[in-house]
C-alpha cells in the first residue's frame, strides 16, 4: 500500500487579468507571463515526479479566456502527465457557458462541476480526491454539512476546494478549523486567499493555500509560487516553490539630509530590480522638491515598471525667514503661532499644507514647496 503521495498544489493564477495599473504593452507581457505559469507548473510536476496536480480555483480571472490562454491551458494540462484536478473558484466558476464546459480538456484532467463535494477514486495511488466547484460567484459553506464516507481501505484522502477559513460565515465557501478537523481528509488543498498560508493543521487534517502564483498589484508583493506537498496518513510536509516571473515591491526612500534622490533610490533597489515592479514613496524633509519626472526617466531602464510618489516635506528651517520684515516674515510668524497651538495632528497637517501653499503663492511657484 502507498504510504505517501506527492502533489503539486497551485491556485489563483488569475490568468487574463487586466493589469490596469500597467501600460497596455506591459499588461500584455504580464498576461503572457501568467500563461507561462502553466508550463512552469507542468515542468515542476514532471521534475518533482508528483502523483497529482491540484488546482484550487481562480485559474482564470473571469469566465472567459483569450484564445491563447485556452490553447496554452489545454497543452500545459496535457503535459502534466499526471491526474490533474481543478476546483473552479469565484472568478472562474463552473457553468455551462464557462471555459471549463466549452474547452475540450485532455483525459488526465478532472474538473469538479458541482457545488456538492464529490469523490474520485484513484486505486493506483491508494488515494481519493474529493472536490467541488463554485457554480456562481458565491458558494455556500460546503464543509458545514459534509460527513466523510467510510474509508475501510484507509486510503489517502485529499480535498481540493476554493474557499476561505475563518468564522464559517461569508460568501466564498467559508469553513472553520473545526470543520476541517472533522472532514476526514489528510490534506485540504485550498485556494482563494492570495498570500500563502504555510502548512496548517486542524486536528489530524493538514491544510494550506499557496496564494496567487504571480503578483498582480502592490497588495500582492514578494515571492509567489506553489506548494509541493507530501501527504502521508500521519501528517504532511509542504515546500513552497516560487514560480512568479516578477515581484511587486513597495519601497520608502528617505531623502532627508540632502541626499541625491536618484542615488538614494538606486541604493534601495533590491537585486534583479530590472525584472520587478515598484511603488516608491519619497519621504523625509528636503530643501527642494525632488524632480520626479527626471527621476522616473532615469529609473525607467532599471525597473520593469514604476510608480513614484513624492511624499517629502519642506525642510523645517523655512522658519529661518520668519524674522524678516516682509509679508513672508509676517505670514511665517502667524503660521508658527497657529502651529504651536494646533489642537491635534490633523490640524497640524492641515496648517503645514496651508503653509506650503502660502509660501508657494508668495513665490509664484507651481509646486507648493517651502
Ligand atoms: Mn477567489
């Protein structure tokens, strides 16, 4: 009898996402990189000689797919050379009009089509794979009333589902740890949450979600990938394998102390920055406003894509001119008084803003700087 099986567990590829924050050209590159995930998953499945591939939903960002995506999907699934199970999620739910119904899928692929948990027996692996599909954008709590059937042959049991673990309330197949503990599975392969979970345990049930396999925005920063999970009757181990083509990063760069903006940003970039996508906030106190357009141009070759925000504040020695016998001096003195008696941080922020605008107006400058 098999005492273990090895599975590749992936979810939330969200293929054909719009990538609205990127230019049209770069968005198209990102979509082709999402498609390439399928080939990487197939390669990894062969390399690691996995027994099963479990795809826990939201493989597609919507009910439809570009022609290229449908072709790649069919090819890559066939190349996986093992049984592949797909549990459609809220973005790519199963319906008669969905890709899952219309696409002619290779024989090694089983797509769950009903929102009731079904069981597929795999006697050659001494295993059973359970699963279900979202059949619309929401899905009731599938584990709430689930009772595992008898398991007289002590088969390894795996459940592949899209859904979320927590209070048991919600629109997306919510489940509780107690329900997981009593569902009779050795491993529950989940999808839906985009940050990977790490291997978790509820009673004797191990469960995990790998997160999305390719970031799509600054709320999906860092390494993204899939799990290779070894499942035994007494427990599981899961290895996270990064497969994303690019990472998203959020950086804050402090320009206080008269630092050169370009130098400071370049210093802050990680290795392989040219591959990645950045949101950089410039912070700190500066004498003059950083020239963001120049900076963007200078950085364009060093990163794949960039969003740059100037959040610097004027240096506080703007008060140096408060003693002047001028309109500016008078304005500064009055503003200083108001700031000293500001009731809270919000009032202070507002006064600082007024100060910057006031000084800019007096200088006839376009940018409100001190
Ligand atoms: Mn989802």
